């Protein structure tokens, strides 16, 4: 039996002639199997993902295509003659053709059944517009939803990342290295040593100070909706913990909660965090991810800019303590105009969108086109807007070195 053909059993039936394929473009993992039924009357695709198997319809043309090709391959000189001969290159071509053919069959089937676009599976065999339109309007879109929970689509390259391991990769796309958004809870887990996180002001919630009502949804109802959806009470989490043994005060904004917008509670929580860090002489980190001030609270949200900046003045100038601002995507509006740009050291994540006013607002106000990429971290770094661009997987070590350089060291065993 050829080394690429194995046996496999399931609870319901026995399978043989299983061909193992590697890297079927970017969609399939390296543990994907094409499974032929023992009576050669059915096929299925085993993704080796939580024991998930995609059964192939009995009446699908897929069943006829590999059948004839497999037996022509089986009868070829490659399988008949185990010894090497002058025809080794042609034998290799036969085997390669078999792999390529099954590769093509699986790709074709997946495209037809779960609407995987050609830009995900590769650049070859692009859809024409009419074919894609037909599939979009068909019931196959229902099939796509079945597997949506397994994958996270990269917003940059549209590659699919397996959700089960995506968190362990720090929400960095394995195809292009793009840094996708992270929740505040995931960032706490990334930055703070296990078992050392102590949250502050968890139960503080927003009211409706200006009785803001829109035609779409009342402000109070929207707050309730986001609280249930995210499990957070507001768009920032604050607290203390240890970063590689160094005690720190940290605030992390969460874009999933109303776009990380800064209302009265967000401003109050960050101000209290800064005041606590000032009293306890702790280094301070604020991770920014926000669309700016919250319009539902009017001028009260704008006042938070001055309040936080005033607390930072006492922390940095009077107490000579150390504040690191981390800009993630997006950081805009009143956050950029206040504490986002007041760090003693300002760090940005790769590809982060950083601006005061967004591209659309600028273009509509000034009637001028904003150059592509002019609000990206890389472009702004060249203009001297912040100190460094640090990939997410290196951030904790970089912060540790910065704190130690500024005189903050890990606690001893007795101090812990």
C-alpha cells in the first residue's frame, strides 16, 4: 500500500483508500482527508477539526471524477512496480497528477457546496461574475453559515483562520500577519500574569444624562444590548496586575462595546485608574481602541478629555511617573486628541488605523481626497507621531524592558 494511503474507521462505517493532502490552498488544514466508502459508493471530506466530517451528496458529480482517475492511477506502473526504473520521472508525474486531480475535485466541491470564493482558495480558476451571482443567490449560502463558527476571516487578505487556535495566535492572521481586533479580556490575558489581575470599578455603568433619544434605538436600550452582547458594563476595563512580575496599573478599551466610545463612565474609570497609580507609584498602561467621544452624552463626553489629561499631568509632571500609551486599530477622535497621545512612550500596533477625524469626515468637510494609507501606523511613524511600532507577540517583553529601564522591577518573592 502506498505511504500516502491509510485506513480510517468511524463509528458508523469502515473506510479505506484515504488520501492525505497538504495545504489545499489557504482553506484546508494539513490534516484534511478525502475518505472513500468501503464499497466505493460514497465520499466524505474529513477536516480533522473537532471530528467534523463534510459528507458528499451521493448524486454529486464529484463521485465519478476521482473514481476513474484513481483506478487508472492504481493500474499505472508506479503501483505495479515497486522498484525504481528509468521511468521514475513519469511515475512521479502520475502520482503528482493523481494528487492534483483530487486537489481539484475537493476544491471544486467545496466551492459549489459552501461558496468558498476564489480569493480564499487561490488565484486560479477565478469565478466569472454571472457564476458568482448565481451562487450568491442560491441556497448554498445557507451551507456557508454552517461552518462560519469555525473560522475567522482576515479583513486584510480574506484568509480563513481556524477559530480554535486563533486566540492562541493573539488574533494575528497566519496568512498575512495582519493584527485583527482583540477584546479587552483577551488583551488582559495577553499582558497580565495569570492570577494577578485585580479589576477596578467593575460595576460602574452609564446613565442617560442628556436623555438622548434617536429614531433607531434609545440610548439606555443600546447600552443594555451591548452589555448583554459583550459581558462588559462599559467600553473600558481598568485594574492592576503584574506584567512579568512588575506591578502595573492598566486600562484597556474595548471596541466591541459601542465602538470603544468615550462616555462619562469611561472617562471616570480611566481617571480613577490614573489617580490610583499616582498614589501607589505604579507605572501606567492605557490600551486605546476607540471611535472617539460618545455622541449620546454630548458635551459631557468631551469633558472627559480634559479630566483625564489633568489627572495625567499630576501623574507625569508632578510625580514623575511613567505612562505608556498603546494605540491599536482604530484610535480616533477625542481619545487621539487626549490621553492617546500623552504617553511618555507611545507604541502603535502594526497596521493600526490612527487619526483624529476619519477619512470620510475629512473628505466630506474639506472636499479633498485623503491619500490611501496616510492614517496608518506605518505612515504616521515615519512622520514622528509616536515612538515605536511593536508586533503584538513582542509587546509584553518590550513593556518589561521599558519599565525596568525606568526603574520598575519585578517584585521579590516576599513582596508577592
